[in-house]
């Protein structure tokens, strides 16, 4: 009898031990999932790495760049050209072309009439962490402008910004985490979108904590002189706190009580309201600055002098890019409708919004072969004749839309080979008389 009781007691003891272990594992599992206890970060990194390999295995095996993606198109170059309705000019574009990121100038027939190239190894040798051999293939130009004299300003993602002359010679460069966009201030200074990694909590930013990676990204605007000197860098997060608009900062997923994410805002635009259009905007003044916070589906206009929030609107767009002021007092917007790898709420569209009342007054969503969905990136540019030049980044193409009819009147496809197209990032159409450098020779390299 005693032996039997001992066996029962031994089983109970084992079951209690197993139950205790299971309880500890359950409680710790809750802590890993909800409170980010170790190894939560390592598990996420492993899952992210696995997903990255799944999507970009061709890139890592050296077969094809991650910036070259499948397309149903079998022919490239200019595939649509209505000479009567398309706006005539030269198109400045940044794209993955011939195996690397380049800035190109195209004529209306898609012929390259000028190009700019650069080697980031010479500009930012201390900031290049990946293999020098692969940096040209992996270089990502994200944000660009061209002047009538042929100077270009290029944001090279997470490395810095460079000014090249028409002969691709560096004029100046800055080493900063710059990305997405830039614009000129009325005095000629340049505003560039940047970010700073913040690894600690700060008392002036209550309820804002580092994300699972150990930091959060503080979106900034960097003011640079015409000579390339960094004059100042100001925080958009601080601007929200100063404006008593913490509601925007804490409107992201799961951040009602506090923010613990890597990228709470993700600004992808800087647009300065110029004096010629200011009278059309009763809510704004010349010099006011518009930004686009993708991760909270919100565009914001800051007062250009006080840098406080003057106006904002959230939705009905989703993961938007590149809002532009229009001469009629409206805002043109690229509405990605981001829902991950697949479009779940409709394809990407273009919207025109009246800031007075935040009403949609016009929208365009492509149909048939002109339907498109961009899970990231994208921009549009209003043209002088009223048409709109839009970028289908992952589809590797540009197209010009006539708003009245909704028809595509010009298209260029950056085809690498049938079924594959290089990503297109930035695009701007310039009237012919605003391109004054073509045909001028460049000195031979010494």
C-alpha cells in the first residue's frame, strides 16, 4: 500500500512539475508576445530574414536585383504616345537601369538624351556597410531633383545626398540618413527628408519608447545651404509635441497608450508652398511646409515660421505618398492603398483633395492594363497642361493621365527583358525651354 501511495505521490509531483513548467512557459510566452521579452526580437529578425529571402532570393544569389520585378509587359520603352494630348517636354527619372540606380533624362520617344551616374564608394566610404562589390547593384536613389542647368540633387537611401553637375561631377555631398524627397525654400536653401535613430526615452517625449529593434526613427527635415552646408535639422516629432498634436503620434496601431514601434510616422514628402500659388490656399501662407506621414495615413501642413501644425487630414487614403499643392488651391495625392503584398481594398489611385473640408474632388484608378498597385513608394507630378505624370514604381513604368477623360496619353516601361522591369522611383516632366544644358560638352576625364 505504501509503495502504491508513493507511486501516486511521485506522479502527482511530476505532473505538478510539468504543470508548473507549462505555466511558466505560458506566462513567459505572453511576455514575449506582448511585452517584447527575449527572444522576441531575435524571433522577429529570423522571421523577417526568412521573408526577405523568400522575396529576394534571386537578388542574394546574384541572379537578379531586388529592384527588378515581374511585369506582364513584353515590350518596353514608350508604348503609348498621343502627341496631341501629352505634354511635350523632357522627363527626368530615377530608376534601376542597366543593373544599377541611375538618373536619366528621356525625350518623348523614350530615348535617353542625358544621364547622371555616381559611385557611392567615393562619396561615403565610411558609411557603406555592405560589400563594396555589390553596392552599385544595391544602390537606391530615393528622392531627386534637376535644375535647368543640369545640376541634380540625389538622395541615396541611408547614405546621404549629393549634388552633381551636368557632367556627373560631385559639387557637394552630405552624410546623413536622407530619403524620399526634397524641396527648395524661398531663400534658395534645400529642405531634405531625413531621420535619426533614437535609442533612449526622452523626458520631453512622454510615452514614446524605442521599438523592438532597440530604437525608433525620428523623422527630420534637414536645411542645407546652396553650398552644401547643413544649417539645421529639426524634428517632426518635436514639432507634433510642441503643437499639442500628440494624437497624431499615438494614432498608429496599438499606440493609444504608448508608442513602441520602430517607425511611428514614416514621412515620405516635403513640399513648400510657393508664393505664386499661396493666394489659392486660404488656410495656408507662402513658405508653409507639407509632409506625408505614411504610417498614420495623414498629411500635415506646418507653419513655415513657427513650425507648428497648421492643418492635417487623415484618410480616406491608405499609405499615401507625395502630396502636391495645385494652382487651384487643391492637393494632389498618390494613394497607394497599401495592404501588404496584395491589394485588398482596391488598386492604387490618384486623388485631388480640397483642404477646406478635406473633400475628395477628383479621383482616378487605372483600369485594365493601366490598373496598378504599389505596396510602397510612388509619386505623381502635375503637368502645366493639367495632365498628371504618375510613377508605377514596382511595375517599372511611368504614365501620363488626362484627368478629364481618364485616359493614359503617354507611357514608358523600363523593361529589362520580357516579363521583368526595373523599379522606377522619381519622375518629373520639364518643358523643353527649361532644359538648357543639352548638347553642351563635358570635359574629358583626366
